[in-house]
DNA sequence: GGCCTTGTTTTTTA
DNA sequence: ATAAAAAACAAGGC
C-alpha cells in the first residue's frame, strides 16, 4: 500500500541511511525479488556506491556509481530499514545489502510482491510501469488543462481512472477514496462527465492531499514504516478509507463500502451521489 | 482453506 | 484498432 507519500518518505529515509555508502556484500534470501539474474545482480553492485535515491511515482531509483540504477517497487508491503551487521535476519527480510559503515540495509516484504531491477542509468524509463507513467501529482507537473483533456476522453469510472498511473502518478486506493470524498465525487462517476469545476477541485485536492500526507510522513495502514521503522501519522487524518460504517464528518450519513473495478471503495452516499449528467 | 488485501500486468470483451 | 473491464498474479494472514 505504499502510495506516493509513503514512497517519498522511504526515499528521504534512505537518503539519510544509505546515500554515500558503499555496498560491500549482498545476501539474497528470496531470489524472485530480483528481476535480474541474482548472481549478476550481486556482482554488478558489490563495490559500488549508492550516490543517491530518486523517486518517480511509486518507484524508487537507487543511483549507483558505474552508471547503474536499481528500480525498486515496494508493491504492498515492501520496506527498507538498516541494522547493525550481524543482527538477526527476520524471516521476511529477502535482500540484505552490507554497507561499508557496519550496517546492513535490509529489504523486508511480508507478501514478497516487491521487485528490484538493476538497469543501466538512462534506460530506467523503458521498464514496466515507468514506460507509461503520468505526471507527478504536483502543482508544477499536473496541469489542469492536461487533466481536463484526458478526463474528457475517458468513459472509465473516475476511481479506476485515478488509479491508472499513466493518467497521474502516485495515487493508490487510500488517497483515491480520500480525494473523491473531499471533492464530493462518486467513485463510479464516468470521467468524461466531470464538470470543469469538479475537475479543477479534484486536481487541487489530489495535489494538496499528497503534499499533506507526505508532510505527515505517510499513512500507516497494516504495517507501513519508514526507513527508520517508524509509522507515519497520516492515518489519523483519513476520513474515507477504513471508515466504513462511521458517520461522514460532513453530513453524518453512514459511510458505505462497495467494490469498484474490483477494489474496495469507501464513500459517503449522501455527499457523493452518482449523478448522470453530460 | 477460502477469501481478503493492492499495484501492476495480461487477457478478454465491447 | 482501440479503450475499458475483467482477470490474473504475486503470497501470507486470518
């Protein structure tokens, strides 16, 4: 469930614990985490230094010396933390990077869904979801005229539309439900039926929500922790996600949970009515 | 042990 | 041919 604010929080933590460190050894305990040949992956990285960590959408990009970039996607439950070399390795820790400062950078993933892919720097945008990734959800990159243009072209329900990373990067199930509640838009509203006013408000709320959640160091649902093993604080601010049966803070109506595009979706049936207009 | 979870990719349908 | 919907997939927790 790490969405953009969580991934950005992880990136900032990694910059503190891993940037500038040299890899002196790598242990891979679950090979499928690595998309490359595991031995080639190890040999290519041992001796290299992590220059910095970038992020695009929900993808982390570890920049190494030697023109190597490691694309890392946490999927549902991936997390990084560091511990002293020699500390016990948890059974869900699948990759251990031994660093030159006497610590291990551990990749831990209960579901084993996360993946790492080592590629040549400069070619990273040719892999997987990065090929078609949309703009970052920021004032600067996510322009209103672009948003209105792609909304108008789509008959898709607005919720799966927003989950599609090629439209705008970074939103997942949680923030999607939140911004639709904030904007009073029904998750099943067809994208091309949104008014100019709704599109503008939705864009504003997306940008604002992501920025605030990032400021709060992300949302901890289930087990998300940042690179220091700390939980985020934003879950206390959630109104929709995880609040089925609670009363809507705006109108007092009980929040309802349905499935939209096979995803659990919580919304207020009073504030977010489905209106067929065009 | 069937079902739930979510992000992404693949397959099917319209 | 295209877009959208549906299904598949990853795997562990309960």
